[in-house]
C-alpha cells in the first residue's frame, strides 16, 4: 500500500465509520458529539471538551486516543504544573558532561490534556507553539513533534472552583469545542448496570494506524469546495469582526478551521465536495468558542451561540 497516496472517498468514509463504532462501544448516546470529534481528527485539529465533572470528557478523549495505533500521552493539569512538566527540559549529564534534551509528554501523537484550565496561564501558554506549529522551542533549539500531533483537552466550566479561563490565543488554536452534557436516562441506567465504561475502554483496540491517519488527513485536504462557499465563510468572519456586541471576532485561523471541518464532514458523508449544509453544521462547534463578547452581552457558551446564530441569519447561504 502506498503510504503517501490519498484514500478514495469510500475508503475514507469506511475508516471514519470504524472509528465511530469503536468509540461508541465506550461512549454511548453521544453520536453527534462523536461524529464532530472524528471530523476534527480527520481534519488534523485539536479538540476542547468542556463540561461539568463526570460527563465523560476524559473517557471520550481516552477512547479516541486508543482508536489510533500511535503514541499517547496524558498530563493532569494542576495549579503547580510547570511548562517543563509538559514540554520537557534540558538536563545535565554528569557522566559525559553534556546537556541533553529530555522530551516531555507533549512529544506524542495524541496528548490528553486533562482539566487544562486548572493550570496557571503560564503553563497553559506552554502549549501554544506546540498546537499552532507542531514544534517546541527550548534553549534556542527547535524540536519537531510527532506527525500527526493531536491535543485533546478537557476543561471544567471556568466558574467552578480552582479553574482559570484559557487565553484567547489558545482558544483559537482549538479547531473544535464541545459540551457533552448528560446522557439519556436509559443510557445512564445501562451505565449503572455495567458499573461504568472503564471495562469497555480496557477492551478497546486500535482500528486505524498512524500511517493510515496521515493518508486520511491528506484526503480531507483534497476535498473540493466552491468559491461561493469560501466567500460565505469570509462574509461570516467579517460580520463577527464588525458586530458591536463582539469584542474579538473570528480570526483567519478560525476561518481555515471552519473550512477544514466542513471538508471532513463532507467526507464523513461519502462526498469529495463540500455543500452549504456542511458549512452550516460546522459553524457553531468551530466558531462559537472563539468569540469574545462585550461584557454587557455576557460571555457564556449560550450567549456566544445566540450571537453567532443571529449573524448567520444575516448572510445568505450559497445554493
């Protein structure tokens, strides 16, 4: 098999469905959320899972990591965590009298950053270069990360005790933000009968290789998108930048992420071209968390989604 060749549409969709079924064996009743997470994986982006404790954020992150046959690292973010605990550090070896770089847990294919907003802003910002440029610069040297590199971060709502807001620059580096919410009563009853999902997670096996994931991400890049749809994306981005209730609108990175997620969603549904419905469905999960509202407009997720919904109504979706 040619490891550099892109996949066919059927091969790509079949592999995405395999990953979905694998995760659904652990996380039940959250099909829409899992589909978005898998689209983000295929698009090569980073994922932020936000919700109150106990809704399955870490379990979903672990399940996605186990579905990929690659390296996986996890960091439990705490107030006393230092940047070196994530990135690594230069250590002196007294045996040969040489300083050598000891890589941290970020040097992996999938990094689970658990409760990322419990660490200080200094430690949170240590991930900025890694997430944006897939490299780490320490002591004047640049160290490339694994390819692919994916960060799956979980956070509790910032109004809970012991949490900090993520910097705007870091929020912008997450392609997708999801709020999982509680499962249905029937799914929760099944969860109670089975004693949780830990056993299912331990039995989970990888369903795609890292080489295959690289080909999948290359296939997403090749999905076609019409210029009229790109102009619609730019129109929405400009509306967010000019809206009086928004202090910080959608960046160029945000627009690129929106296009990439739309391409992945098209491939998920067996198409090698983007339709307007793909763009519309990906708008809120990709864009809402990037908006920084004026104080009088509120700054919660619901307020951001409400503002974004109004702006989407003001632009005509291409046919």
